[in-house]
């Protein structure tokens, strides 16, 4: 049986109840006792409160695990999704950085490391965060929720390795769930058996190929009766919760081929093999043929390409042909991300080959300067969106790679953007009505930007041991 990896992560967030400080420490101790490195996502305000309370015992315990970032204030209004909802891609990224960076700096200062992951508070997923995470040097996104998912397993979005949306379908043929929560129910009678049953089912679903199971916890829930309160559980129920967690942890680790992991290890387990890879003509042909009639990510064995990466790769290959009259022997895959706005026009028609080559040269210049797919491409008299241009580019490259020579005319027409199917509108709409949001909150703009960001979407493939 292939390995199944288990990611134990914790949102360390409550600033109201001092007893939650001890809960975080106790859980960190339990993990350390079992030689498991957890992933501790700290709210900036929580880190500051630990410092103000002189709880360096808690800080020291958490420092033995991966440190992540969980927003600056967590519950403060406006929530992340609320302040980003009316903003476009670039303005939203700037506002996210302005509001959240102070918390990041405090977590860095207090814990002495740059966080290895980020995860939004509650259902506050928003696509404008991703370019900021890249600038901050945060390589992973660990969360229980998001608008985007592929096969209920890890994926790359915006150049960041994500473990959100580990449930439902989103590409797989059947319903799956590889996300388990251990929260208020810890210590209650019969709950340990339910958690074991849920883990066993997830393990069964992953048995053919291996994969990741994501298990989350909020330390404060071991001592608090419910969210948004300061009522405490009886001491005996809290102690039963610790025993429940430790027994579950020990039982999980007893399974053959089950391995614990943490956020900092995820890029090694799910490496991006396309980045820095030199694509040979046969690989280029496969990419081109896959994109001739619809645009999405492309799988080539263990290597996957986002639609944005494929755009730049094929455009650079065609540029080399147009300049030299010969196909390149290899093309380097370089970073490139999604357009930052929708196209202003979506024309169609046939254009001369020379016009198409000139437009392709402009597109390569754009991607080289900005590391983004252009929002539209002007091809002679026709303005098209990047999807129509990429499909035409793919058909032209497939023809050239088959040794047929260039066409006299290139047909430009709209094609399905298949990657948009992996954006879960139902999950987005459900998030807008969560308890953290203002009543009546709605964010259709975030949903549209999520689809735009999906130009950078691709599955992450578990490296064979």
C-alpha cells in the first residue's frame, strides 16, 4: 500500500480565555511525546497576548513545531473576505498586505521564524492573498476551507501549495472526505470511535494511490464550551479531551504506511516538477494537443502544468520558431500566474499567420515582464481573451510539432475554460453566511476572481517514496 501522510494542524487563535494558552501547550507536548511535528498557525494578536502574558513556556512549546500565520486579528471586523469583497485583484492584494503584515511581523519576531504556511480565519478565503503570500515567502496554504479544490487532495494555486477543500468531489468521480476536525467533541463519550471510523474511511479511499489526510484542531475548544463565549468546560471533560486526542494520535500512527507530516515538509512530498523543467518537443506536443479545444491544467505523468504555465511555455516555443524558422529542442518552464482582470473584449475570426506571430511576440513580452498571462491579446484587428489565444496557439504548435508547417490563417474563437469547473460556487456561497460574517454578506466579486486565479491551478502529485 502506498504511504498516506497525516497533517496535524492547529489554529491557535483565542485571546479571551487564558486557559486556552495551556491547551496549546499541552497539545504541543503530546505531539512532541509521539515525535510528531505539528503545524501551529498563530493569529498575530494571539502571539502578542502570549508575549504580554509572559507565557514563554507556551511560546517555547509551540516553537518545537511548524509555525504558521492565521491573520493579524482573526475575529476583528471587517473580516478578510469583507474588506476584500469590493476590491479588484491588485487593490485587494495591496489591502491584504497592509492589514495583515503587522501580524506576520509580530509572529516572525516572537517566534523567530518566517511562517511556513498561512490559512485564513474561518471561511475568509480570498484569492487576492496569494500574490502576497509569494512575496512573504510562505510556500503553503493549510486550511479546512476554500473555494477551489482538485480531487480532494493538495494542489497548487497562485504558486502556493494548498491543502484546502479536501472534501466533496471537485474532479473525483465519488464523494470523498480527507478533512477531519477534532474540536469541542474531544473527550465526549463515543466521539473517539467516530473519529476512528472517519479516519478509517478516509484511509480506505486513499488506499489505491496514497495521499494526504488533513486533521485540524483549535486548542481553545478543549477548555471552552462553545465559540464566542468564555464559559469553560469542567476540568474532567478537558482532561478527557487530552486523553482522547493522545489515544487517537497513537492509534493513527499505529497504522502501517501512515506517516505524520507538517507544512514545511509538504513541498518535498508534493514537489512542483514543472518549475525549472526543460520541455522537449514530444512533451510540448502533448501539452499542445491537450489544449487545442479547451483550456485547463495539463498532466504529464507526475508533472503538471497550470494553464498559465502552458501559455508561457507554448508562446516561448512559437516565438523561437517564428524568429529562427526551426522548432526549439527544449523550452524552459518559468513562473507565470493568472491575469489580474477579465478581458475587455472577446472577439473571434481568422487572422494571417504573420499577425499571429507578432501578437505572440507581444504576449511573450507581457509574461516576461509581469509573470502574468495577459488579460487579452490583440491579434491584427481581433482582440481575444487569453483562453482563445492559448487554444489557437496550441493548435498551431501541434501542427508545427507534427512537421506540417505553419497555417496561412489562424482561427481565433472562444473555448471552454475548463479550470473554472474546479471553483466551487456552492462552497463560496455557504461561506458568506458563516457565523463570522455580517448578516446578508455576499461576495460574488471574490468568486469571479477565484475563477480568474484558477489560470494558476494544477494538481499536486505525491512523490513516490
